[in-house]
């Protein structure tokens, strides 16, 4: 009999973080009544640090199957292949820098046993600061969940459509984290081969090479009922992803919006997709992408594309207006000219652009008038 659950861990050169996760999994594993129902897969992307020895030490305590790539195949490809190395009925991909909430593994197994025909379990996670990691290594001092991805903490329950989970968050880009879904391995395998080209593609250069796991999940789960567990099962640490900060704004206004469009093509409920897009379109940082793009943004962000597909959305123009008002006069004028130039290419956007300019001038004049009143007082 195959194990019920495979915990899949892609890793590369982060043995100092991996050891904390494996220690955490050792604690979780020791509390299981049926330990044979869980296996742990570590896919090492040809690390150059002490990863092999760290894994070897923990193999004496927990059932780890260790695979080491002969060469670095890229982070995205390594994530994609990890479930293929597993034998479990279900898989749960966990980052080497994540930690399971105490009791999470027991709860997931109980749910899989209780609902053996469920296509997936959507699980919550909590954003935490990397500098606070030590606080989570001591079970007796675990802090509360301050930044849960979901706005609700209700008990696990079925939700009638996978995409209706969108409405349960106020955080943009839901389902882009690899930890957020416990899924059937056979569903993954049925779609895995279509991503084989990513072995020759740089990470984070397209939708497929940025969120392939989300594409696989959504193509299988859209419009289907899933088990929804919004309470955090994973601590997700912000600050340990070295690549993240300079790229995230670009991803939001390019690949994440493309992801929303993929959901729509797959038949997701339109209101859910629009809500997903609205959270993205309201994200800060758009004016920086337009006026001061870094090299990654210059390669992968297109304001023209953004206006073409989302220029009729009020959320986008509100974002541009708020961003323009926060700039000094010269930069604001530059941004307004860019908006005008791009809007002229799309005649249906002219009314929206005129409204943007009118509100911009009105609010600028109002701000100056209020400043003068305060000076007179």
C-alpha cells in the first residue's frame, strides 16, 4: 500500500533552514498513530552546502527519501519534479524555509482519512517575518497568527467551487505559494509532462516558469468542490526568498494577472476572477514599475499590455491616481504623459484617461488650497 501523503520538499543551498523544517517534521511524525501513511521526499537541486549530511542525520529519525540532481535544473523545475518522485496518494509541497504549525500533519492526515475522495485540501498559512523565525522553533513560545492568508478561521468544510476560496482573502495573489494545496498525485502527474520545456527555461520569466504549480492545481480543481481549511497549517517566512523582493511587483502586474486570465479560460466563475484581479490591480508599486523599472521589470512588465487588458477597470485608474498624487510635480507630470501616450493607442480608454486627468488636477488644486489655508491660520 502506498503512503496516504507525501510531503515534498524542493531545496537548494539552504541546509541551515532545511534542518529546522526536518526537525519540525520529526516532531510531527512522532505524534502520528499510523506513521506508515506518511513519506518525506527531499529533492536537492545539486546543493553545494551541507544539505546531504543534514538529510542523512534526519533519515535515522524519519522516513526521508533523498534525491539529488546531477546538476542544477532551476528552482521551478525542481519544484515540478518533486511530486513525481513521491509514491503517496496525495502530495503536499513544502518549502525548505517553511515550518508546519504544531499538529498540522495530524490534522491533514485525519481529513484525508475522513474524506478519501476529496480532490484537494486548500490549506491556510500565515506570513511571518524571517527575523522572527527563532520564535517559532520553540513549541512552548509559538506566537499567534498575525498575518493569515485567509480572513476566516472557521473549521474545515467543503466549499462548492475551488475558485470561491478567492473571496476568503484580502491578500493578492492567492494560490501562488507552493504550500497552499494538498493535492492528488495522479492529477499532478496527468499534467506534469506538459511542463517539460521548463527544464530549459530560466525561472520567473513567464507565467509557466513562475507559477506552474498553480496552473496544475487550477486546471484540475476549477469549478470542483474542495475541502477548505483556512486556519494556518504552515508558517510562511517572508525575507528568506532572496529573489522575491526585486521581482514581486512585476509578477503582480504581469504573471499574476495572466494567471487570473488563465483561471477565466479554464471556466472559473467570473465574479471570483474579477475579485482576484481587483486585489492585484490595487497593489502598491505600480508607479515605480512605470517610472523606475528595474532590469526584471524592463524585461517582463508592459504598461501597454496592462492598459490593453485592464484599462477599463476602475481599480487600475484608482491605483494610478493615488500613485500620481504621491509623487512630486515633475514625476507626476511624467507619469501623466506616459498614461496619455499609452491611452491614445486604445480609443476605448480615452474617457477613463480624461477622468483620471480631471481628478488629478482637481485633487492637486484642492491639496494646494488646503495647504494655503493652513498657512493663513
